[in-house]
C-alpha cells in the first residue's frame, strides 16, 4: 500500500513538472521544471527496481542534457527578447486533443483501479529474485555489444549523435567577416 502511495505522489509530481515545462513562459524556469520531471522519472525507475535505468536517467538526462539546456539558455539570453505572440490559431484543436487523451486515460484508470475495499490491483508487483536483478546490468551490457542483438542500433545511435554534434558545431561556428 505504501508503495502505491509513493508511486502516486511521484507520478503526480512528475506530471506537474511536465505541465510547468509546457505552460511556463520563462524558459529558464521551464528548464528547471524539466529537470524535476526527469528526477520524477528516475524515481519511478527506482520503484520498478531498475537501478541501472534510474542511474542512467540521473547521469544522462539530469546531469548532462538538462545542464546543457540551461547553459544554452543562459548563453543566448539576448535572443529571448522577441516580440512574437505566444499564441497561435491551433488552440481549439489542441484543446480537443487534450480532452480526448484525458478521457482515454480516465477510462483506463476507472477500468483498472480497484474501487472495492480489499481488492487487489491487477498490476501488483511479483517478487523478483535478487539474482535476476544483479545479473540484469551484465546482461544488458552483453546485449548492447552482441552481434546477434543490439550492436547495430547502438552503433547507428552513436553515429547519429556524432552527426548531431558536428551539425551543432557547424551551426554555432562564427562566420568570418570579409
């Protein structure tokens, strides 16, 4: 029961931080809320007994991506002073889409959540042996470099990241004035 309460609190905080990211007009505050949302996702990984994914979430997304975004915001502060309107003409379609998504989520929650006292939720976590959790990181590492499993997508992702890095350098390179 306490694990479900912790899950609900962490999920609520993660969704709240995501809402702040989307609705906040201050870009710096939105980036800080994005870090909070990433932290909530890491907390959900901890609840799932996925320690490696939680650590990767903390190191990669909070430690690298979010800090990079904040530095980019702080270095381009003068570019943020534009006179464009923050509203567009697609608010009706966005509102209808959000209502439909909310209705689908509410339907799923009402079908799954046990409303009777003493009822067991369908997603009660089974007991996982400790040996499985200890060997999971080793198996993940072996799967990432195994020719039969994920070495090709791993290498494609690394080439894509390298191309993005080179593209960012080319875009940020100052132009020579002749």
